[in-house]
């Protein structure tokens, strides 16, 4: 299994979630373990946690969730306790160790999901007003505009020659380091 650190998950998948399947099986299992480390839960509770955290943007369907939970059991990362008619899933010591080793990857995946949810919330609220969108998401309108301008500038550079691409690479590397240093993630 590949070990991910810091922003590696963002680099590998980008910060975008596509329509349809949002996460692969291993990613979903890791996020489930992340939630289970806090408290045992049954499937509906886990789906609700995803839904609440993502402001309704993502909730794994039962056809995706229960096979992932079954895989966690098969791998020895979770076990089930019956609570009436419901199955409560609980993380095992091996699951705790796995999620601890993969904590940076799990946090990156959850950050991607939270960002996508915020973006969707911004788009819904911005139809009313940017002030409403800013209140709902915490994003300044200027922050959103700067990101859009940056993306447009990159698209405009997509046909540039190698010398210009190297100039863009240097700018992007410098900007990335400045952003990471400012957020304490260096």
C-alpha cells in the first residue's frame, strides 16, 4: 500500500471530486476508520456523518458503504457487535494502527471532501448573493475570484513553450511554498 503524507493525496487526485464515484474503496475504508476511531457506529450513522460533514454533498450509498465495512472486517480493522437489529462497527487495535499510519492521507481526503462541499455551498448561496455565500462558507468573495483568475491564467498558459512553462513552474513552486508556510504545513 502506498503511504501518503500531507498534501500528497491532493497532488495525486487533484482537489476535485468527479460526479459519480467520489472515492475508491481504500479511500472510503480509511475515512470510515477515521470516523470509527471516535466511536462505534452503525452504517446509517456513518452515512449521516459523511452527509453532515459534506453539507449533503456526499453520503456513501448502502451498496458502497456495507461492502467497505465488510472489507474492514475481513482485514481485521473493524469488528461488529449486534445492538438489537443493528450492527455496530467498532475499530480494532489493528484498525487504529492502520489509521494512525495513514492519518495524513485520511485528513487530506477529508479536506478534499470538505472543500468540494464548501464549493457547492458557495455556488448555491452565490445565486442569492456573494454576501450570503461568504457567510455560509467563510470564504471571502475576493478569495473565490482570485482562485478563478488563477485557474484562467493556467488555462491561458496551456499552449506555452517549454521556456514559458518553466517560468510558470517556478511561480507555482514559489506560491505553493509560500502558501504552505503561511498555513503551518511546511
